[in-house]
C-alpha cells in the first residue's frame, strides 16, 4: 500500500524532472543545436509553398516568407535523415532563395542575395 | 410523535370556532393516522368528532390526503416530509376543488372579513405560484453559456454528446429541447462535432445565418465584418434571413471541404476543396497562412495575444506573406519583421508593438 503510494509519487517526480529537463533543454536550444538535430523527413517533390508547409508540419518549425518569393517555384523532394538546414538547402537549391534561422524555432525564407521583400 | 397536543384535538377541547388554520389541523390529523400505526382510541374519537364538526374539515383532510398521495407518488416518503412542506403543499391545492361540500353547508361561518382575507391569501398564493413558475421557466429556458477568455481555448462536451472546441475570446449559448438543439455563436470561433441525432437537428445561429447539421463536423469563424463556415465532414445546410422567424428560402447544402463566406450582403458562392488542415490549425494553436496580407496575419496574432501588434504602414500591411506559426509566438513574427530592410519594431507601453516602415524603403506607390 505504502510502496504503491511511493511508487506513484516517484513516477510523479520523475515526470516532473523530465518536464523540467525538457523545458530547460528547449530553452537552451540554439540555432546551432537545431542545425544539428537530424529528423526523419518525407517531403515529396511539389510546389515550394507546399513543400515548406510540409517541412513545417514534420519538423515543428515555424516558417515565414513574403509570398512573392516562391511564386512558380517547384521543389525537389526530401526523404531520409536531415537537419532542418540540410533539408532546406536541398529544397531551395537552384531557386535563388536562401533561408535564415531567426531563432531555434523559426526559419525565414529570403532572396539568396539580400532582404526578405520581393524585388 | 410530538409532546404537545395536536392542533385538531386542542381545537376540539377549546370548543372554539376554527381558531387555527383548518388545513394545518387536517395535516396534523393526517400525521397522527398515517405516520403512526398505533393511534389511540381517544385519538380516533377526537378525529371523528373533528371531522363531523364541519365539511370544511373533511375538505381540508381530503386535500391533505391528496397532497400526500401526490408527494408519495413523487417518491417523497413520509415521515421524511416535514409538516411545513405538507401544509405548504396542501395550501397550494386551495385553488383546486376537492369536494363541493362547502356550498351545501348551512353551518358555515363565513363573514365578509374572512372571505376577504381568504381572497387575499388566494391572491398571494396565486402570485407566489406564478412567480415560482416564472422562475422555473426562466431557468429552463435560459441557455447554458460557455466562453473562453482572451488567448484561451476550450473543449466542451455537450449533453447530447456533441463536442465544441472554442477558440480565443469566444462565446456560445446552448439550448437543448425535445425536438431541437440550438446553439448561438455569440462571438469568436468554434469547431462543432455534432453527435448524430436525426430527430433533433443541431442548429447553429450566427448573426442572420442558421447552420443546420444532423451529424457532422464544421467550423464557424465569426469576425466583426464576416463569418466563415467550413464543413470538415458530412453535410450542413445554410439558411440566411432577416430574422429567425423568417421563412427561409432554398437552403444551399455545404459538403465536406466546402467553405462559405457570409458578410453584410449575405452568403457568397461556396468555395470547394478547401485545405482543411489550415481551417483546424487553430485547435493546435497554429496559424497557417497562405499568401495573406500581412495586416490580416497581424490581426490573427492579435486575437491570441495581449501585446497587440500595430503595423503603421499601409504598404507593408498589404504585402502578402505565407507561413506556419504558433499563435502564441508573436515574438518570432516580430523578429521576422524587424529583419525586413527599413522596418522598425518598437515596443509602445500601451499599444503593444508598433511596426513602421521608413518612407525611403516604401516600395509601393
């Protein structure tokens, strides 16, 4: 009876510690760490808009850009173990676009040469 | 049962004419004979005498008897019923005749004062009864209300098994009746998952529009100037009219992946094959926007966050942006804006964040 109670208590505590740990790690995740985390991605070849939305869905990253940038651009597919950065490099290859990590959870798509506004 | 002499017996002994309320006496008499199985012979005699003294006594006793029968049928068991309840219940039967002995009685003592007093009592009782019915009716008819605060989301399971997810700053009123389920979306956005019930249609009222579903999922997004209805599963019929009582014309049927926009001029032609994950993204606190004016996206963030964002440049507001964002992360969104050449983001104590674009950088005419 008492043992079961303690067990429940212990489980509660370990849960709490895990949540704290996750929260701390999440808080500490830097751009570089995001860059290093490999994800299993399955993004078919499609319009770049759809592909980026799919990347956001599968990676949990926030993605944002001015709509004019991706107009009429198709993306190759990405399938396998990639970091978000690697996947973006593949998806944006040859499009004249690049990306920038605004923070650990947000990526902005931009012109390869400069600002975000469409020219 | 009690130490004191019961009223109907005391009355006998005092040999006075109805000094106490007859109903009260009848109730006590009833208590003596129904509550305890061992009434004494003298109690029987007293009761017999009391009953013989006036037809009014008989009538009162019959009333109490009937009241108790009613109470019992409602599973209120004697002796759990206090005497006060009994008396009150018996009095409320005043307006329903049990016997007509009174009219035939030659010995009845009925002075005009007494009649006036009784009329007054009857009036008071009627008024009380009316008030009680009014209160009960009000409670029964007043809708159940569910709402969310700013930035809050909530799932509500309704009595019929239907589920409603409320988005930020939203409010619904729910009223279920025998043949109908009424929901009013007072403000905000709600995702309805309707439990199937063919005999009780599920009607959602939003402004001048009524949406009827039998068993389906649909999302209603009510804004200041427009309401957007998107069907996720099943079929929803839409009625639009000046008032709820207005006979409604042919009702367009909305099917899964259909979306219709309703503004002051009425419902527009429905769009088909709408991407549903964008419609329900809000239930995960996500904003999914595709080539939407920046001003509208900012309004989306402002729906969820207390620190409002104000974009002080029409050119920038009309700029179209695409993205997937957490609704509660305006900081990252502002970080994106501040990286746009010429854009300045500053925090204003009262207004939240003000986003401006240098005139020199304004590219639009």
